[in-house]
C-alpha cells in the first residue's frame, strides 16, 4: 500500500518515508506508531483522513497535483469549498469546516516526511481572511438541557429495563459532571482496567469521584449526591452497576438479547448524542418548535451546557468542572446567565 493509500484508508502514515528499520529497532518503530496514534483521538484521525480524501479528489478533478504542498493550489481549494464547487452538487462549507480542512491538510503533509504547508502564505492567508469576512456567522449553539428538562426526560425512560437504567445513569452523570460524550462512554469501573479507557470512577460516601483524561489532560471531577434518590446521579450509577452486574472494565456497555443481557463492548460516543436527542423529543422539550427544528437543537453537548447554565455557584467552580482553560470558554456554554451583572455604563458615571 502506498503512502497516499495509507492515509486515504483512514490509517496513519509512517512517521517518515524511510527504509525498513533494522531488526533490533522494529519493536521501537511499532511502539512509536502507537504513540503517534495516541497523539490524537480516533475521531480526529478519521476526520483528517476524510479531509485528505476530499482534497485529493478535488485535485484529481482539476488535474492538479496534491504534492508537493502548494499554497496556491490550497488557496484555490478553500475557495472552492467556500463557493460550494469542491464537490459535484455540493454545498458551500462553513468557515469552521474550511478551517478544519486546512488544519487537516497541514497535519497530513507533516506526516509525509515532514513536508510543511505554509498557512501564512498570502495565497492561503489572504483568501481565508476574505472567506471569514464574507461568510463568517455566529456559531449555532445547541440547546441546553436544564434541570426541569432533564427530570422530564428521565420520566420517559423505562425504570424496569437494563437499557433504561443505563440511559438514566448516563444522562445524570453527563449532566452533573458536565462531561463530554467521549468522557462518559470512556469510563471504566476502576483504574487501568482497559487499554481504550479514558478514566475511571470511585464511589465515596459523599459522592462520585471521576478521574478523566480529557482534552486538557488528566483532571478529577466531583459529582455530589443529589437531594433525592430519584434524581441522584450516584444512586442511578449504583443501580445500573448492580443490575448490570458490572465489576470490571467499561462502565457503560451495549444492552443486547432483547434488553435482558449486558455485553462486554463499550458504547460508542455517538450513542450519547442519539440518546439526548431521542429523550428530549420524547419529553417534549422545546415543544414550541416543530419536530424537525427540535431535532437539530440537541446533542451530547446539551448536557454540559445545561450544567453551565443552571448551576448557581461561582463561575470558577463551573469552569473547573467542565475542564475549561479559560472563563471565556465556560461563558460560551452558559445559555442562561446574568449578562448585565457588571454595568460599566453606570460604573463610568452615566
């Protein structure tokens, strides 16, 4: 398989196109490839592979060569993305998508023997600045799941089924912990139990301690017990663990056998987004909108946004819980807050 075919298939290319290593270095080379893969998430690698495939297909149609990195070719490519002509019958890409595609190209070129794409070259930088000025729009944020919404959503779940117990625990843990969907499904029952785990839990008297490997490194999240067993995330998790008979390995798993058996496989993080959307629709959240409009309003991030918007505590505690490096990022998640608590107009004497 050629180097180009390797990335098109979604796999990582070799660290550098070099001759086969000596026999005594082969184990180290294999380990190095493992570390290269660990440098980014599987979702990121899939996105980068898809973006490279998209760029390569556009180059073939235009009779242009993707190698070596040519800023003028890339400038034409992002222009095609912005105008909707990068694919046959395609639609214009958003600014965020174009910026991601550009980052993907830089990453892919770097994996091929360290070839560098200069993003500051005028053929790219000036075109991208014009695209931003012409097409940039405020981000479309997902709807937040507030406590009253979550309680209504929980009522739609079957408390007598394993699937219902699992979904209840995931929703409550995701909300109370302000967790990303990948962090929810990446949890294990204990430390160092699986190779693909991204954290583990410890159930204590006062609550749940979650240790996570997230985007900003390792962090601990404290999830306290609720005021009622009905809405307590710790009780929900303990109930799921008890009836699912899980003692080791992935915490949240697939339910099979007509809902009567729990398998060994970890859930995919996309299941969290599907669950949030499904139960939000079933509970009639945002019933003032049409069903098609409501279907676009909710995602896994709705749980994080719900905690950020509803927790009436000092902002720094919310920032720590969500694992944000800055308060500004936390504020982006707060759909409901006192925006005029600090009135600079009055403070200036007007």
